[in-house]
């Protein structure tokens, strides 16, 4: 969303739900998503004039928040190793009202593909913004998007069957 | 027929966003970080260099406050970042005296969860410290008093994970070329160590 000329609070109020929702779908952890997103927005506020003038301030926030999530996951892995504890990479339970099969299929995607597909369809960013938010080229973003769609189609079937037809689920292996 | 794309878009409608703090709380957090950074950068880099992943530890900042560094607290409950309590909170800041008592009043579209205030109540100021006036307004370790410009730390020779951590701590975005394993060594960095760059800029590391 274009943010130049609007104040931080207004922009935050309009963008935060979308950002935190997408981060939840990517990371699977509501608390982690919440904290990473709050952190990212607070960094945006720290340098608001600069961020507001960007082509996609929201893309910038996604990028910072995704880095933050990765950093926390890394730290958690290190801590778990030090404490000889196992960590669940991603909480298994889908939120209520979410199709568990779809949630599971998205969760099973490789990280990059999951990020791309969620930013494109859940966050509704344009491909160019997706690439910018991930710090990758547009070509790489497109390729990951194609791969993700193909993998989801294999897992979920090309289209939702009518309720009476049982879903045939192929092995998720690539 | 419902396409994969449609189903994914439906996710956006189905997933209830976890409630976020109000705008005021987010702004307060930014101010706290700025203050914390002022005293904590050197210590953070040292900690980053050791790769320690232990629970939160207190660091002495230069004005004598004990500052809890949020990122080192276990993040698995997700609340670690909200627990920073400056022991001399607000004592030296005439312009922002009631920060801790303030309930963030958010004018935004309420989240369905309804929780607009911090659910972890900060334990509040423990008493006045030596308060230097205007400390909230001071720039962190920057050059020329411009908050948006920071010296690029030297992360050459550290592991990629450590380098990334150190750079992100001071506000850079990190891109790793070459070997991007956490345990790879940083053999190149651009912009070069010791130069200044704007906060939020991308620092490229080369891993090997």
C-alpha cells in the first residue's frame, strides 16, 4: 500500500492484520508471527519518513518480519540444541475455520515456495513486490511460485472436488 | 471449480489474524529499542560473537540501567520481545513520563481477538535512576546525530549466522551470497566494515 503522506498509525491500522495473518500462515506460530510483525512495524516507525517514501512500505515490513521470524527460528534451534531438546519446526494445528488439508499442504511446502505462495495469494502482493519482500529476483519468485502451485496441485488435486467425491491424495513427495 | 489460487485466497479470509498491540505500543517499542541500543550495541556484538543462545541476561548500559536484551530470551513463547523493562524507566525523560502506565489507545480497526493492549503488563519503573535529561531523544550509535545512519559492524570471519545477527541487530537487512549455511564463514561484506550506511539498507555477505 502506498503510504506516502499518511501517518504511521493509519498505515499500521490498515496493514497489520494482513501482514500478521500471512506471517502466521508462513511460520505456523501465532505468537511468533505476532511478535515478529510488531517488531517489524516498530522498526518501520523508527524510520518512518524513509519507509513511507518507499514504493512498497508493506513489502519492506514483510521483509523485516520474515527475517525476524527466521532469526527467531534459528535461535530456537540453537537453544534447543544446547538444551538437548527437540523443537517442533512448525505447530501442527491449523487455526479454526481453516481447511486442515489446505493448511497441511501449505505447511509441507519448502520454505521459499511457502513464502512466495503466501505473499502472492494470502497477502495479495504483486509478483514484483513478492520478489522485493524476499530479496530475490522476479525470475526466482516466478519460478518458486510455479513450483509451489504444481506441488500444491499434486497434494490437493487440481481443483476442489464436489463434497461427495473423496479426495485422492498422492504422496507429497516431489 | 475452485482453483488452488482461490483456495489460497480463501485462507486470507479464514485465518483470524493474531491480535497485535496498538500503534502506541509499537511506537513505544521503537523508542525503547533506540534507548537500549545506545548502551547495548557493543555488548550485543560480543554476545553475538559467542553465539550464545542462553536466556535473557542483563547488560549494563552506559547510564547504569540494567537492560534486558529481548532477542536473547527464549522466543518459544513468543512473548520474549515484550518483556524489556528498563529499570529506570522514563526517569530521565520529562517528555514521556507516563509511558509505562499508558494504555495504548488504538484507533485502528480492532482485531477480532479484541486484545489491543499488551497482555503482559510491564512491571513498571522501579525507581528513578540517575536520569540524564532527554535520553529518549538521543541518537543511538550513529554518526553525525542522524538516527538513520549507522556504522557497519565488522563481521568478517564470523559465521554467517553470527554476522547476520549482528547486522540485523543494528538495523540492516542481510543478504548472503555464496554459501549461506549458518555455519559458513563470512569472507566478504559490502558495504565494508567501518563505513556508514542507512539503517534498513541491505548488507551483502559472502559466505564460504
